[in-house]
C-alpha cells in the first residue's frame, strides 16, 4: 500500500550538507531511532483493538562535503484483536538506501534511492486484517506496510532566495517492482504497482517574529496490475503549512496539512475521493533544564460516498479524532532524547448510520545521536 508521506518536510527542498570530507565525515555520522507503541480501541459495533509496536531507525553518513548517504529501516509488530478477529504480523520492514548530492552552494540537490525488499511482502489470510488496518491514512500508524518489492527513486530539487522568501521545487520518479501481497489458499496474487510521479513546491519566510513555511505536493500514479486486471490509484494532493515563533516567553508552533486522494478505480468498481485534514498546536518552555511541550492535534476524515453501496450521503464524515499530548526534550552530550505521550479520543463511521467510538494512546521515545 502506498503511503501518503504526510510528515515529509514542509519545504520541498531538503539540503544535505557535511561538515568535512574523508575520515572527518565518518565522525560526523548520525543515527536516529524512535521506539513507539500506538493502540486504538474501536467501540461497538466494530469492537476491535488495533495496535502497533514500531522501532524505526536510520543512519546518516556524510561521505564527502557534498554527498550524504542514509539507510533506514524498522522493526514492527501489528495486531488486531476482538469481535472474532485475531490477526498479527511482525518482523523487519523494507530497507531504504538513499544518496544525496548537493551541487553549488546548496542550490541543486540530486537524490537517488533504492527500496530493498527485506520486509514481509506476502501475507496470508490470518495476517490480512493486521496488514490492512495499519495502512489507514486516518489512523496514521508509523509503519503503514511491512514490505513491497524492489524499487528505485530518482529526484532533483532546486532552491533559491527571492526577496524575503526561500523558494524551492522538486520532482521525483519512483519505480516499484512486482511482488505478491497476498497468499490465499496457497495461491499467491501477483501485484505490479504503477510508477509514481511526484512534484513539490515549498517556500518559507519570516513572519510575525517567527517563520512561516508552506508546501504543496502532487503525487500521480500509473495504472496498477493484479490478477490480470488493471486499475487506478487516485492521485494525491497534499497541502502543508506551519508557523513557529516566540509568543511572550513561550515557543509556539502551529502546523496543518490536508491530504486529498482523488477518485480511483478498484477491482470492485469506483474508489471515491477521500480527504483528511489535520491541525496541531504546541507550546514549549524550559522546566528545570528540560524543554517541555504540551500540544493538541485535531483530525477529520471525509469521503464522497455518493456511489458507495453503504448509502451514506455525499461528503460523509467518516471520522474525527483529537489527541492531547506532551513532549519533552533533553540533551546528553551528543545524544538528544525526545520522549512523548499522547491520548486520543474520537469516533469513526461503522457502516450505515452507525458510529463507533475511538480511543487510544501513543508512547514514543525519540533518540538522535550525532554532532
């Protein structure tokens, strides 16, 4: 399942720089990890608990003044329990290897990457529920799929200042190889994803004593093929915005994103458009030498169900949630720790006029090592 990349940088250009070359670059290597546990309870009439333990990690290595290589992967265990359902899938996910080459004075960045299929790309009938529900864009689990086939990505990004603005644009192409996502009754289903074409625009500037950043992404997909049938995944349109600055003695950040997935075609017919919107506000301050940041996040999920068999009205609200959380930040020499807690309440459409309550929690221990 394709991910929306909802938490990518607001600015379209990411510039990778190294402090020095050769042996010194090895000393500038960094590592990041974020062990986390996320769980959601869906009340009647759904009656399910969906949970995931995930340990994403990455290593960043500047091999020269203008070239950076990073490797990222994760271990995850996802589980669905309740209402006669028991489904679990766990293991290592795919591994992404990427290189970035900065040309000139950070004005042009070339990137190339490969997806190495180290994860579980084929699931059996007992794992389908767990593998499918973690890919829900509304719940936004950190690991949305356990594995796909071999793939490659190439891209270019440019940036330059225009007055008070820093403006950037980028384009990329992703190729994904054929793999077998399902095995039903001992028979594997062949799936060949279409190519993904992605365009990004971004800009930032000073505003009201802080800094504002804006971004827009268009992701277009070629036709997918499975079981001798081709179908289309709807294009994705992502808008992002953020402002961060000082208000009195507090650091304040406000961010928002909106994901629209256009109408597509499935084996069973038409896939209606969907829209997910998210707004987050956080305030941080120093408490006994540790930065503490409470915040709130609100998310809504809409879908055009006018042509769906459920009979729901057009523009139906499929779900709402609100998350209250707190994040801390503490540094120990070259190690930065960012633990956080969050509690979520809300509701989702359960079919027809019925709605199911939603509650959940999230525990994250972020860690970053490096200069």
